[in-house]
C-alpha cells in the first residue's frame, strides 16, 4: 500500500516510551473530520491531525471540527446536509486508528509529531445509525424477494476515502447477485454514495479486514 503521513496531536511531555506504555492502559489515537462543500457534488471530507487521547481524558477535542461542519457543511446542496449529520455524529466518538498508529509509531515520529503509516490495521469504520437502518431494511427486503443470502452480509465504511464508500461483503455463493443487489441498494441511496460488493470469504486482505471490522446485517 502507499505510505500515508499524518501529523500527531501530542504534547511535548509525551515520549515514545510513555505513549507505548499507554497502549496497555487503554489510550487511543483518533481523528476527526470536517467538510469542504461542493454545490451539486458530494462534499470533500478533510481529516484532522491524529489526536493522542489518554484513558480518562474527558476533553472534547471534536468541538472545533463540529463547529466547522455546522458552519460549512450545509452549503453544499443537495448533499451537504446528509454528510453534515453523518460526520457530526461520527466526530462525537472519533475515528479510531489506535492499532494503526501503534503499529507504525517510531521514536523519530514522536519527536517530529508525525506517523508514517506503512502497515495498515484499520480499514473499515462503522455505519452511522441512519445508514445502518436504511441499508438493513434494503438487504432484508432483497432477501425476502430474491431469496435468502447463504450467510448474512457484512458491511463497512472504507475510511481511506474522501467520499463515502461502503463495502458489502457477500458469501462467495451470493456474489452472482451483486449487480441486482446494487440496483436495489440505489433505490434507497443517492448515487454519490458508492457501494461495492466483495467476496467476504476471499483470502484477500481487504475481505479479511471487512470481516474483522465490518458490521453483520442479519437478514433472516
């Protein structure tokens, strides 16, 4: 995969040793997002620095990003309001990339307050509540009309994308239904939200990550 360099929000008192020790204490690394509106087109999602949050820290780092989302996101009609609500909600918990940072962090990176991601652990994030509700409804209806899935689909939001991409993991035996399924899905969602079907039983890393990090949609 390509290397990705991210700035870190850490204090001058944080050392490589203290940060690594925090892994066992429940410390986390998260980033937030804000939007750049584009009238008639989906907005661009801009990530923040990656924040080092110690276990028990109650500071609400997402505030300034949600203020930006609230001020800017609505202007990109017609898609802005939908993305504004989704990102506003996601920012409340932050996008967790703890495993990725700990897997790639170096003493030199801490010194310069940056991390170079060469080995990725987190690929998929959870769907927001409204997206989960609508996609569940769609998949269940599809199963009722077209026949049950061999096994329940797994879905996840691909986090390394400036526009929303949602992957649907299907059993290998369900993959022939992919084109028909996507036609049904786009009856529920705008075309700008990209959906992709992949075989969840495939040995490829992306399929394995989706199974590990995605959400199972129970369709029976």
